[in-house]
C-alpha cells in the first residue's frame, strides 16, 4: 500500500506539474500575443503619426484638450492651452494653427504676440513681420510690437529701420527705460558714441539697474571718463549684501585705462574675494603685471586663471605671452596651441603660435 500510495502521489504530482506547465505556457502565449499586438499597434500609430503629424493631437498628452476642442470649437482658451502644451513638447509647428485660431477668435494683442513668437521660432519671418506691423498699427498702446519689430530688423541687418521703431516707442512714452536702452545699444553698435551715451543715460536715470549701468560705464571707461566710477558707485550703493562683482570689475577696468594700476588691482582683488571663479578679474590683474614687466607675478596669476577655468582660452594665451617674453618658445607654442584649440577664432593665438614656431 505504501508503494501504491507513493506511486499515486507521484503520478498526481506529475499531473499537477503538467497542468501547471501548460497553464504557464498558455499565459506566456497570451502575454506574447498582447505584446505583439501592442507593438504592432504602436508601430502602426507611430507610422500614421509620421505620415500625418497632426494625428498626434489625438494621442496623449494632447487628446484630452483635442476632445474638448471638438465639443467647444469656439473656445479660444482651449486652442491656447493646446498650443502651449505642444510648444512645451517641442511641437511648435503643430502649435502654429492653434495660435492662429486663438488669435482669429479673440483679436487680442497678447494672443497675437504669442502667435508671432511662434512664427519667429518656426522661421515664418514674413508672416511674423506682417503681423507685427499690423499689431503696431492696431494696438498703438502696446509698444511690444515696435520693440519686436526693432529686434527683427536688427536680425535682418537693417539698423536704421530698427532705430525708427525705438524712436516710435520713445515718442509714445519717453519714460520707457527699455526703449532708451535698446536705442543706446544700437547707437553704440553703429559707433555713435555720443548718441549712445545720451540714450543710456536716459535709461539709467529712469531705472538705475545693472545691465544699463554696466553698458554705460563700459563706454565711459573706454573714454577714460570718471563718470564710469559714478555709475558703478550708484549700483554698489544699492548692493546691501555686498555681493556684486560687475561694478567692482568695471571700476578696475577704468583704473586700468587711466593707468592707476594699484587702484585697479585692488578692485580686481575685491572681485576675486567676492567670486573666486571670476576669471576675467584674474586675467585683467595678470595683464597689469605683464604690462609692467612683472612676468613672474603675471605667470602666477594666469596659472590661477587656468586652474579656476581650464577652458578659458585667454588664460593660456597670456601664459604663452609670458613664456615667449622669457624666451621659452616650446612652452609658449604649447600654450598658444591650447588657446587656439579652445577658441579657433582666436587669431592672436594662431599668430603667436606661428611666430614662436617659425
């Protein structure tokens, strides 16, 4: 009986094993079928989307809003929401019709500007300019149309047309600091230093902030005008926590221009104390030592700059200048080469390399 029982138990275990194996096989087959179906459907979906990109609007994450648009086709907010979501997913081309529809439904100047931004991103420059001109005429209170027109004209290499747009803004509102700043920067680019200073002074007087102040101080420093110090001191007086470096750096640049080197070095040292990673301050300080024939001191400073940022081409260029000055052409060549490899537009580094290797 014992043997028969064992046989019966084993046979039942075998049967159960067979059933279990068959069940697992069936489940695996079902899963495999679903996977194949899923892959096939995804592949078909991807292929259809590639064939017609707008089919993506019927799939997540856009499908919910798309369904709402079908139910409420006159709701501009829905088109704007889908356009924004498409833009967030780098689908700017698909977003264009939605922005256009929202603009047509609302006639709103803000919606128009969003539509124009999308057109500029998708390289529809002609249509963007048409709408900017239309908006500038239709919404004279909103000078953003003129400002963006000015930017587009600058990109197209038409500075006079850009300047005309900034003048229109200023005529409508002479207290707009941004228009004065834009005009000043454009005049500086056009080498009209006097006009640039006047415009930037107006901008800075209306709102004394860093970017207009630094642009103005930079021009004054280049002209060795002590007004550069006044501007920097105004900005530093607003810095209650003493963390700003740009005005301090610009004061150093001014003192360098007028050859007050001790004062310049104090400013660059203060920059470094406030931000030890400010490589420009190291470079300017090193150049002072180089120009005053303190080559060893200059070399140490340039080495520090290269340590702080090993991708700063200027640091290696000036190290090369130091090596060249002491007659070490091999090291000079290595550093000129490093500078040029980091910045292949650095013609001075290229010329230096040619000079020490000829």
